């Protein structure tokens, strides 16, 4: 089994991303990736557009790089569930129903960037997903995840021991940070092999020199460091949002170039 680098939770211009699929292929090939698990928003599609999406994902895939089409489903209370390997339009908004439908279709249901306020709700679910996105580098920032998301995962694992930690880029913008990757162990990076490795937990996340296990069990010292880093980063992000709110109130628009730089920084 060889380790193949890829990116999870990627959006394109088919929903609200800035990259076309062709551009994404070039970006990820240059970064050394062999695959990308797509998660364009299901709400952006109808049947004809979805057919075009699947056709283009397949057309741009070859032995060097493969798109693995999937969708992100918005549920009530704006909870989002990733359906890796699933491209059906489900027409459901209850998260447990969406999770069950994705699993029933042979996909991998993952709760994306869970909000802190959703943690108690998730813990009441009778139907649990295959995994929790414990680090989303768009939502959590590039520097560190929220240790409390790993704590949520640990509590859920008491009920479902094989529940997995996922590490997603949630890539939307061209100048967004793209340094969080996933390495899967499989014989060849084709769709079924990659999805099989993800379902088994035969992968790890990678950010710089840090290796992030699929179990989500990180050393307490690393979680403490992440807590401090995330706290600083989150404070800065909140301050910038406050400044933007004030500028908007005054009718002043932040320059696009400044927004672009901040997206890469945070």
C-alpha cells in the first residue's frame, strides 16, 4: 500500500467556489496531489447541471489525478453534512436522515465544521456519521483546530468506536490557505480505493510536519498548543470582522486585494 496525497472538502464554480475544475486539477497536481474529494453544495444543482458536473469530473480524471465527486448537504439549523462519494440530490433537511441516506448509498457521511452550538444536538443523534470534520482550515483557520471538536469526537466514539476524524480544506477562494492535506493508503488512487481507505480510517491528515491520525487521538500537549493558537487566531478574526462591520455601516467597501490577502493569512 502506498500513501497518496489528496485534498478533502473542495468546492468549484459549480457551486460557490472560485476555481473551475480544470484549475483545481492544475492547482492540486502542482501541490503533489493524486486526488481531490469534491463537496460542492447540493443546493446548487438540478439534474442536468449535476450530470454536467459528473461528466466533467470524469473527463478531467486520469492516471495522474482523479476527481472524486461528492456533495455537501445543508440541513436544518444550517448544519452541513458531507457526502463523500455520493452525488444524489436527497431532498432531505434532517441531518440524521441525510446521514442515513448517504450511508445507504455507499458514501461516507461526515459532519462538516460543526458549530459549537450544535455539539449538544449532535450528541443526541441516534444515527451517527462516519466522521466529524475536526479541522476545517477555512472555518477553524490555518493555524490550529478547535480542541473542543476533538473532545466532541472522543465523546461520540464512546458510542461508536470507529467514528473518524476528517481534515478538510473547505476550499472556496483562489487565495485561500491550502496546506491541510490527507494521505490515504491504497494500491492506486482511483475512486473506490480512495473511498475505501477513507471509510476504513486508513489515512492521516497532514499540516506541515504534523501528522494527524484518523482516530483524532492527539497528544494532550498538542491539543493544548492548538488551543492557544486557535484562541489567538480566532480573536484576530473576530477583530477583523468587527472592522468590516463598521466599514459596511459607513458604506466603505474593503478593497478586494486586502480581502484576498486576509483569506490567505487566516
